[in-house]
């Protein structure tokens, strides 16, 4: 898997995507909360196929990375919904499947609404 280490790599990845948005999960394998959130995300992955691309970023591999600074990742887990490289929604800590679905649906509905 290609490791995303800075905003430029995120931009290139976003430009090559066939879906409009990228949901980044910044995590650490040793973190229980991160592992619990990973289970929630795996349950949601199929529901948002074609709308969101899900990516996990192991911060232990990127400890001194500019990516963590650029996106202000100070706590784990952190979810970041991006449009290209622009952060739209940031969620720190654990969030239930129902709450995350509510946030994603509300946000995606607004962005996809046609007049």
C-alpha cells in the first residue's frame, strides 16, 4: 500500500480517485479506541462505495511526518473527511456507527444536493 506522508501525496491520490471524497482514519495499531473505530469503518465501507474512499494511516509509521502537522493530528483516533486535500469534517476520538452515518449522510447530502 502506498503510504500517504504529506499533503502533496494526498492531493495526487485525491486527483486520481473516482469518488469525490476521502475519509482518512489516523490510527495506531496499539490503540484500542483506534481498533474499535476501524471496525465501525469496515462496517460502513460498502455503504458509501462510490461516494467515499476510506484510507487508514498508521501514525507510528509517520511519527515525524509533515502530514500530521499539515492536518493538525494531535490525538488518536482522528477521522478527516477531505475534498481533495481540503479538510471538511474532523472527528477526534471514538464515534458510534450511527452517529458517524448521520454526520456523513448529512454532509454528503448537502454537497450532492442539486438545485
